[in-house]
């Protein structure tokens, strides 16, 4: 069984409250949840946010749309993530972040399948990147993330979830998910207003025609619409 933990918070430094920014009338977080929900290999989705009052809107959204929400430390992100895994246990854990509303559920399924086929401790497409920034997927064994939570002490290893795992390949079996095309320079994440404008333009063009649009549809659209593709280029 696999559980996807989707990290979300309101306190983004560059674009505060971005996860609740509307995209075609729905909060960005809800749009991403909608897309993750199509992944056939994810049995449960949990939004992990902080216990600070500033993140109450995230918890409220989860309640309204019927998605599990776990709340924990704002600063100790690894501790919050691992506590969410303990609350919603599964052998396979998928880590996703809420600033990726163009996430592709097919990639999530492919990464889980690769992880299980290779009997890996940690599998991702972010270390040796060939996919666009914003299509990030990390998959790990529950035992591996439990070990990281017990042993990681460096500040950046607590503020982020997985560095302890991929910094110790002598201990954990690390698998990299790659594709032949190198699209690593593309920016499909949302960190600033320009990113949000680009994402809204993609949704406006694609969603009404096909709510199931995937990364290939996004790439085709951006290649045909250079103005949109370059909206966030200067700030990337």
C-alpha cells in the first residue's frame, strides 16, 4: 500500500498564500489534489501542514473537499512528514509539494512502479533531473524515512525531508528516474507571480478541453505558445 504526503503551507516567502491562489475558480492546492487523485498506485492522499493558525485555511480546505490533513511542526518538516506517515501508515511513501499544480499523476505511478520493481529505499526524478521543475516525485520506504527522522540532525536535513536519504547512498538503495529528453531547464513550479500567471494560462488553455491533460499536453502547448512559455523565464 502507498500513501502520498502532500506538503503545504501558507507562509511562502516569495509568494505568501500561494497554495490558496485561485486557478479557474479553485484554490491551487485543490487543483493539485484533483490531479494526484488520478494516480492509480496511490491508495491514500494526506495533506501535511503546520499547526500554526496561519495554516488553518489549508486544514479548512481539506475538510471541505474530504481530504485527510495532518498538522505538525512548521520548522521541523522532516518530523512533521514522518509523523504524518505514522498517522497514516503505508509501506511505500510518496512525497509531493503543493507548489506543483501541473504535477502529472502518470509520473507518480511510474515512479512508484520503478521504486517497487527495483526494491529501492528512495526513488526520485529530482536528483539527476531530466523532467521539468514542477513534476517532482519522491518515493521511499517507510523504514527509510523513519531512519532519517531518527538520525538526521543537520538543520537542512530537518527543514527538508529527504536529503538525509540521498546523501547516504552507502546505506540506502537510491534509484533515479530519468527520461531520454532533457527538460530540466523548464519551470512548471509556482514560486512567484510569474509562475502563477504561466500556470493559469496553461489551465485556461487546456483544462476546459481536457481536464485530464498531462505533461505531454503542457509541453506541446508551451512549444506552440512561446509567449506563455517565457512568462516566468526571467524569474526562473
